[in-house]
């Protein structure tokens, strides 16, 4: 059973930082990729960051240079460091795992990030 549990959201002023964490159970991060997504009110869910099993990363255009995804394979936790936050970063942030062979997708419950201007 795959379980994803996010934490670390909250209210922060523009220009501030937050670090989100996603505790993963049921799969090993050492051999799997993970994603962070976000969904703002009235908008579609969008990919924020991706890390593969080797630690290589990709980012959405709107967060490049400000956000950093990383993972701790021993703790089985994936992180999202968010710096220089903007009001438009306000959203519910989700971690996501997709099985490599069947494509089955698992989501966490989400954590709210609110950036005030």
C-alpha cells in the first residue's frame, strides 16, 4: 500500500520561504521518481517539480530558480524548498507517485500554502 503524507504548508509573506515534506511509505525513493503538483482555486492542477530515481530534477517554468526538489532515500521523504515566494504560489500542494509499469497514480492529501502580499 502506497501512502503519501505532506506537511510543512502554512501562511508566509511574499519573499519568504517554506519547506514542504512528503513522507512516503510502500515504495522506495531510491528506485522511484516523485513529483510535486499544486492546484490554485479555479485552476487546473499543475506540475511544480519532478525528481527521478537518480536525483535528476525538472521544474515548471513558473518556479524555476526559486523552488528546489530533493529526496532523502534513507528517510524516504521528498522535499520541496520554496524560496522567494509570490502570492501566485498560493495553492494546495500535493506530492504524487506514479508506478512505472502500470501508470497507477497515488496522491497525498495536500498541504495548503498561502502567500500574502
